[in-house]
């Protein structure tokens, strides 16, 4: 083994290096987690948000939003195929690593607080009444932090298990519901004009570009081309499913569907009025809450992952991130406050931070830095 190969091997096996085995998952698992990040909160929050401005063209907003997110997946998947953002620390040092990744972590923490507020709202307004959003936030944060503590492999396995809840939505709904939809309500296409269409996209901007936790994962793939094909094949199916979901929501509820704040559960009821848990909508409720907890767990895990090479206390930082997430119910007592914050100028900050950080990280990993004096000697 040459000196250079020996140096590389020592980097791979040394504690805290860029390529620890616990952060490596298969392309299929990676694609599944990407699908979770792309879809979970968009299916719940965005239909009512975008339809208030775009009306029956809300599905076209979904096309623009998801297509934009898939464009961001290109540099992020390249980062993962190059060893994850920890490879930046290995190549360029801690300062560069901090400058590139710190904005992403700030965005992740902000999004986690908002998303927990959405789960709080769903539980307190749709499932239960007269319950404390503060206590709900703590319960959800603890559950998500526990999933995060299992590591990226545990989170991926949780998502695989949760997939089993999806067929139940259609089995129970078609068996006991009253499915009915009029897709003619989607016509004429583009009736609201470009102003309404992009107004809906603007209001949804905060809830897009959720893929940054994937930057901290390394894909296990012998061929990069193979890894990319699996990822984008799965996301193509997710893209089609989300657009169909938006279109179906308009077809079912018509112009009044912006009044429904919890789209996933509303559509999952299959036109049956539900007054108690145990009705037709329960598979959709269970499925969405499960995937929501998984996404929040993934975001908490990424914060700990970011801190580990800097402080060596990844799990401690994950616990701290979970504790911060638990304050969501105290910061945003209701979803209205959370939405006002999410639709403020902060959405442009989060958008810019994700685009710039992911692009810079991908470029840094594409180009090789100059060899240090130690590496030149070993070479």
C-alpha cells in the first residue's frame, strides 16, 4: 500500500472522520428519505396556502415548487456521493466547513420549529380539543429526538416501516369511504394568470427546499451513476404523486379547499364526515404523523451530525436540538403565528441560504485542493 493510500485509509477509519460507517446508507434508503423531505409537510400545509392565491391552478404551483426542489437535489446528491459535507472539513479545514454549513443548520432549526408548530396545530385542532400546544410540542420533540438517536440507519429503517401505512389509506378509504372527484374543476388551466400562480409559489417558498439534511449523509454506491438513477427515479414518482394530490384536492373540494388547513387528513377522509378518531381518515392521520416525526427526527439528527466533527459531541448537540425544538409550542402558540413568520422575509433568507450553501459545497467537493506538505511527502 502506498503512503497516499495509507493516509486515506487512516482517514476513513479514524474516529470523527468524514466517512464514518454510521452515516452511510444505500441509494434506495437515501431516495426514500429524500421523498419524505420533499412531500410530508407540502402535502399538509401547501394546498390551502397556495390555493388561496392560485385557486384551481394550485396544482401548477406544485409543479413549479417540486421541480425547483428537484433541481436543488442535483448538487445535494452530488455532495452525498462525494462523501457528504464532512469531506469539506477533511479537504479544506474547520473554518471553511463552518462557513459553508452554518447557514444550513440555522435554516434547519427554524424549519423544525415551524414544522412542529404545524404538527401541534394538526393534533390540537383536528384530532383533539382543549389540549396544550406547549405539551404537544414537548411530546413530539421527544419522540423525534428518540428516532434521531437511532442514527441515520435507524431513521431510514423507520421510514421503510412507515411505508406500510400508505396502502391502508386507499384500502380503508375505498372500502368504507365515498370517493368522488370532478377533475373538470381544474379547467380552464391558467385562468388566474401568472400573477396569481407565482403569488401562490411565493407564499409556499418557506416550505420548499427541505433537502439539506441529506448533505450530511454519504451514499453507499459503487457507481455514482447508479446512485443518481435510483434517487431521481424515485423522486420522479414522488413528483407525479404530489401534483396528482394537489389536482385531486381541487377536484374534490373545488374553490373552497383553501379553507382546509390539513389537506392530507381532509383528502384521506374520502368524503366521509368524521367526528371521532377511528373513522375513515385514521390511516391518513397515522401515516402523516409518522412521517412528520421521521422528517423532524432527520432534521434534529443533521444538527448533531454537523456538530460532531467540530465538538465531538454529536449526540449531546442532537439532544440540545431536540430541547430547542420542544420550545415550538411556547414560541408559536398557534399555527397562525407560525404561518405569519414563515411567510415573512425569512422565507427568502432560508431559500437563499439553501441554494448558496448547497451549490458552494458541491463545487468545493468537485475540485481538489492543493496537497499539503505532509501529503506531498507521502505521495
